[in-house]
DNA sequence: GTCTATATCGGGATAGAC
DNA sequence: GTCTATCCCGATATAGAC
C-alpha cells in the first residue's frame, strides 16, 4: 500500500475515532510512521485530506452495497443485512458513534464546505434502501421507508454511544425487523425478525 | 443577569452551534462583550465552563420536564409533548443537530471526563419518559419504550441535520405518534396521532 | 471585576537539504 | 519521496495594573 493510501487510511480511522478537527496532522503522520514534512508532499491542506477520506468512504460504501446486493436475490434480506450493521459494528458504535452521522454533524457545526460531500454517504445508503423497497413493491413510499430505516440506525447509534447498552441495540434491531415484516405482508413468516 | 451567567449562556449556545472544541474563549468573551482576561476571573479552565454549561442544561431540562408534567394529567399527552420537540426545534436541529446527542458524541470522541455528566441530560429524558409509560401501565417494558422514543428523536435529528428535510421530520413524528396509539390501545382514538 | 499585556504551547503550513 | 528546520498564527492560560 502506497504512502498516500496509508495516510488516507489512518486519517479515515482517526477522523472517526477522534473527530475531524481534533485530529492533528502530527497524529496522522505518527500513525503512518512518516514525518510531518513528508505529509505535505501528499496533501497540501487539511481540507484536501478530508476530501480524500470522504471519497474513500464513498467508494467503500458503494462496494459494500454492491456486495450486499449480490449476497441475496431477496430485497427484504438485503434490508435486514443493512439493519445488521448496528449489531456487527456495535463495539465501534458504542465508542465513537456512527461514522457517517457524526462526521456530517461535525462538518455542519463547523460550517465546512465539505459537509454536502460527506452527506453523499448517507445518500448512497438512502438510494440503496429505496431501491430495495421499490423491488418490494412499495413504489410511492419507498423513499419514506428508506429514511425510516436510516433514522433507526442513527437513533440506535447515538443512544448506544451515550448509554453503552448492547441489549438496547438488539431490542431495537428486533423491533424494526418485526416492523419490516408487518409492513410487507407479502412475505412469509419465515422471513420474519430473528 | 450577572457576568458569570452571561458567559454560561453564551458558551451554551456556542457549544451547540459550533461544537465544544471549536469554540474558543475569545469567541465566548466576544459574544458576552468582555475581554479574554476577565473571562479567567470567572472560569479557570475550559473544562470548568463545560461543566457549568452541562449543569445549566441539566437544570433547564429538569424545569422543562416539570412544566410538561404540569401541562397535562394524561401521560400520553406528555409523551406527545416530548415528540413535538423535533417539530418545534426543527430549525435549530436542521442546522446543528440535537444539543444532547451531538455533545455526548463529541465528548465521547474526545475521551473527555465530562462525557458521563453530559449523558445525564439523556438520563433525565429517559427517566421522565419511563415514568410516563409506567403510568400508562407498561410496567415491565416502560424503559424499553422510553428508549425507543429517545431513539426516534436522535434518528430524526441526525437525518434532519444531514438532509435539511422538514417533511421527513413531520412524517416520522406522525409515524411514532401512530405507533404510540397502537401500542397503547387503552386510550381512545381521539388521542391518536395528529 | 475588569482590563491590557504577555507567556506558552500546539496547530497548520512552508523551505530546502538529501 | 522523505527528511529537518522553521514560520506563523490562534488557542489556552497567567500576571499584574486599574
């Protein structure tokens, strides 16, 4: 892996764990194992590296969503796959929150020009979920349902981060899986919440 | 209003709008109209003023919840009063997010000792909502329902902040009000979602 | 209680040698 | 491409006059 990629990788992680503003160039350089001076050969400003981090997140999200689409032919299973994230990543979420929601909010408070770019990750999830609901036959309200599932993930992430309560996460995941089943009665009970 | 109170008031607002770390002493001093030097007569460190801000938020939250409790004898109406916040404060939420969720997450990322103190505001809402659900007869799962309503508020706040979509907020508020009615069928349809 | 002046530190950013 | 050395600025924090 080239130095530039290592920098983006370390910055990605540190921006998530410490926040964008709280992460210094020195911390990133140290994490990669290069000098601060070398840093500036790859990135001129802090905004440049933020942009690179956001692009990396957009790319990895696109890839993940494409993989999920390939994992199952059933859109309902795919939506459940999304819901699963809050369980799979509960450790990181308890410590740092959702990487998407926390970054977009920080950039909103900073009135940072890259805010809209960061919201793009949300837009990928939203559009992907919307497609799943459209395939499930919820044509007019597909986007509404997509936003509801997204809201679930953000509510769970914020409270899980505040209260450090894994059981709460499980209960909410179970609840929305049930909601999903009731909402789409065209599917059999075998697809129900687990 | 004394100088100290003015400082806490300005810091409270700026911490919300810009974030804790991004807010400098100079900005607070300027907002109040005093010099930076005078500032240190009232607060020795930034952590001291953070503590004062959190205490102010705890106090104002307690007062607000007490007022809500006095507004109606029906616990269901009181819960709906909580849900209304996301509508009433939608302008600020779109710009800055939820003051409670965004601060607790920022302090989590900073690994700041005051994090637990800030979570106290969430605990006030949680306990208050829990009481309402207990009065509604949901004894064993009252806290679960309280957390679900809290999660609603955080999910809506984060996405409203990202997408700047007021209609989404209204739809989600309507949705959880409906959920509330269906969840507690002991009440008449006249209490239903509006 | 409030001010000006100043110390000290860490951050982003640059210059230039290797 | 990577390094050391350095500049500049803004931030926290202190000292001391009024």
